[in-house]
């Protein structure tokens, strides 16, 4: 993005985060329902997200990839914060309809 880029909105942030794939299930973190909150303020995007399980062995890697996707896609000077949260617990009901269908749910 260039210096003249408009500030990101939630849709743009979700698009960036869709690049992050949970390697255990092969779906992106947005459609899996792992992204709980997106907060956009002056020069900062904060994302609260979870994992399918607190025991997820790929959790740290997925959070790092989310930070990298945001850092690469946000306008220059914008900061990206990704917080891992456990409340509420994740459930398959949080997945997009399309992703549930892909898994046969």
C-alpha cells in the first residue's frame, strides 16, 4: 500500500487474515471462526483470536502468520497487534457455513 492508502476497515483486515491457513485443517482462520474481534484505531489494528483448542501445537505459528499478514498488508506506519484469547471457547458453530459444508458438518 502507498502512503495515500485509506485506513483499513474490517473487511480489509479479514481479507488479510484469510491468507493465514491453519495447517492442521487446511482452512483459513477467518472462515474457521478463530477471529473474534477486530479493533481499528488511529494507526493500529488489534485482533483478538483463538485456536480450536488450547493444546493446538500450531498456535504460536498461526499467531505469528496473522501478525505477518497484517504487517504486510496494512498501510505504512500502522501497527498490528494479535492477542490470543480463550474466552469464549471455540466451537465448530463459529465456522462459516461454507467451511462447515467442506467438512461435511
